[in-house]
């Protein structure tokens, strides 16, 4: 009886701000979190895996041969203020009101 009372007084063994993220160990009995990705095939009867072409992701990449943009930005590039659709900076828009 004494063990039950001390257990009730102790309270839940949970951090003050709660758990940081839900894992399979902290979820319900049959909880499977997964990764949010789709399957790319199916399992066989003997434990193998068959990749299926219709389930594979296809990426449509535009032709970038004459593109002026570069894939990376240098860390030493000068910072520019953000512009709106009209081309004016937000500070200039606020001053004109």
C-alpha cells in the first residue's frame, strides 16, 4: 500500500515540456512512424523485393543549357534588401504611405 501512495505522489515521469518527438518506442503498441516516402516495389513470397518501374519517381528537369543562373550562391555575395513584385523595397513602400 505504501508503494502505491509514493507512486501517486511522485507523478508522471515525463519532462516538464513534454517529449521532444514521437518515436516508435514512445508511441502506442503497433505504432510505425515511417519516413513519409512511397514504396518503389513489392515484397516477394521468399523475402525478396521487386522494383516496379511504374512506382519509381520520375523527375522532369528543364533544359538549363543557356541559363544565366548558377546552382550555388557564394558566402561572400553582397546582401540585397528584399523587393516586392513592383520592384520597390518594403521600406520605400512604407515611406510612401
